[in-house]
């Protein structure tokens, strides 16, 4: 490729979920207008397009699941349904005037960094190529289904669907329905399926810690309070602190194992007491009690999950599944149960081989990002940048997310990306690349902190948590508070990046094979 190539866009954002939307706003705030946002879905919303199963709802309070720059004051419920969250994404796109920056129904199929021209060449699912000086990957983590590896599943002749690919045309009323999995998604869908199914059977490998859900309709008075800007900001601040504490306090306190153990022990006692109020049958209660520490998996909330198992047409099966047949499922004890429909609520491929990134990405020297992470462990400076992949930034990268609402993560990493790109512009640089030393220092610090958390000290691997990936590491989170995540992404030393400029050789004769002269700023 010629080094005189001029990219079509200054920035290409891949993904039009909340991550891509937040990035678009951050770029605008940095004075960057020449950008495009692409997404394989035909509407914005990302994970809220993928997940439309019955009962889907946000698992943090709706008043805090919104951007700081456009807080929504009208919600139907304190924990809003998924359709309402997707509508909010549309509202943000319209108010922030991003509609003209979208190319929907077009995803990325491959990306390659052109070292001679300092730009990215992205192949799309439409078959064309988009060139951009910078690329921001905003593909969410909770979108790519992780199907169960069960023998014979392809031979099953009934209706089979993953919760992230729900077929709304199928009528399961009065049918024999099975659910495989008891994670956060199953916790939402199981009570809804029980309302209409003739028989519901849930296959559980590991029980889940469940807390009561403080949900209620948001009436006129509640929404009117949120119309008052100071009250709305206060609710958002306090809500984020509370959710961060509920989901991530134990991880953030990795340096204080005795304190962490005490906090978790108290929480476990309270949640066991809650389970007792919902299920009085001792055997059933024992089956629904996790054998791992609280926090190993993302804690969940529900007011109906436990009670669902007390209904006469709902069965909980804890015997492992051996295989599928054409008509149903056989467990290890030889029992065959036949079903009209099987729902796999088996989660997503998070920091998984071949899934993160979800398409091949080739950096300097032809290094492929997925292969690099597979060989060298998942790593990225502040969860955003990887040294061999200049001009590329990640919104949901390894060791970037401090557990809590995902919105603060998006605003933090989008601000980081826009800040680095803006600095490159001010310096007239065509390449911005994280230096190896600060990258390695961050990775070593986060890796050590994560390994020091209870996830790796108290047997969480048995919980099958997505916090621990196939490499035995925890790249899906960073063991800090969200405040630490917020601050470090906005105040990282600018000289942690290297800014260089590629200047093409000018000649009246046809050029020799392109070479680049680089000037370090």
C-alpha cells in the first residue's frame, strides 16, 4: 500500500451499543467530527439488541444506567426492561446528533494496520473496505453466545435457542420447556417461562447467590424528583457507589483479605436468610445454595427466582447432563426427559479464544490480536491500548472494568481514547502507540492485584465464573474501585504514549516500494 494513502475517516468506531455511542460523544467533545460508527445490528443498543428474551431487564437501577451527559428522568420501573434501555440508546443518538454518523447493518469482519500509511483497513460484512487513521473497538462483551458443549445437541429435533438469540415467533405456552444454566440471564428468564410453560425443567450445574431486588414502578412522583437536576445527580452518584460496593467491593479490597472475608461472610449469611424466606423445603434450599464464596460470580437480584421452584410444574435438576437425544435430554443417572423447547442460558464468550476480538485484527508485523492474547495472556494498558496495535483503542478491553454499572467504564475508556487521539492531532502525529514500559507496568500491577483477590484464593474456579477465563486469569475485571478507573483513564501521563509522524517520500518518478520516515515527538 502507498504511504500517501489518505483514510476515509479520522476515526472508525466499531459497535453502536452504549460503548460506541459514548465514544461518539467523547470524540465530539474532543473536537473530532470526521468519524463513523458501524454495527452489525440494524438498530443501536448493542447487547440490548442481542438480548430480548422474556424478562430481560437492566440489573442495576435505571436512574444510574445512563450517561452523565444525558441523564434520563422518566423510567417505567426502578430496574427498567430491556426494551426501555434500547429506547434510551436511540434517544441519546438523536439528542447528541449521532444519527448521521451511523452505518447500521454493517459489521467488521477483519482489520489490518497499514504500517506504511499509519491507518487501519477494516473489511466489512458488506464486502467493502473502510480506512481510518484510528479505530475504537466498542464491541460489547455480553453479545456472543456461549453454547453448551453437550454431546448430541445438534441431533435435537425440538426448538433450541440461546437466550441471546431469542425467537419470538415460537409460542411456548403449555409446552415442555427446559432451561440449561442458572446464571444472571437464567435468573431473569426462568420466572417468565414458568408463567406460560406447561412444564419447566431447569438443569443447574452451579447455584447462584441471589439478593432481593428493590424494584418498583417509577410513578409520576419518582420521575418528577429525577426531573430536578441536583436530585438526579445525587441519585446517580449514590447509586453508582452502592452498585460498585455490591458488585466489586471485595475485589477492590484485595489488599485486605481479612476484611474481604468478613464482608463476604456477612453477605453470605444475609443471602442465605433471604433464601430461607423464599424456600422452606430443606432439600430444595440446599440445592439452591452455592458451594462457592459470594462474589465469585456476578451477584444477582430477583424477587421471583427462588419462589419459581416451589411451583408444582417446575423441576430443578442438579444431576449432570450426559447427552441430548432427538427428543430431549439424558442425565448421568440414565433418566430421559423429553422437551418441546430447550433454552440455553449458558452465558457469553468473555475474553475467550476466538471471541475477543470477534474478528481477526492484524497489527504491526502481522501480529493477530487474538493469537497474541492467547499466547501472551489478555492485556491492555488501562484496558484500552496494546503496544503492537497502534491507533487502536478498546472500550471493553482486558483489565479495564471495575465491577459496577458499565456506563462509568464506557465514559472512562472513551475519554481515554479521545484524549490520546486528540493529543496526536495537536502534535500532528499520524501514529499513537502505547509504550511498552507503562503498558507492562500496568499489566503486571493489575495481574498481581487480580490474582490476590478472593477469586483466586478461595476456590472460585469451581463456580465456572466468567471472571476467570480459559487461561486461568481474570482479565474481565480490574481490582480497583470505579473511582480509580475513572481517574486513571482521564489523567494518565500523556508521555505513556509515543506519537510519531509518517511522511511520504515525494518524487516525480514512480515511487520505489514505500518506506516511512518517522519523527518521534
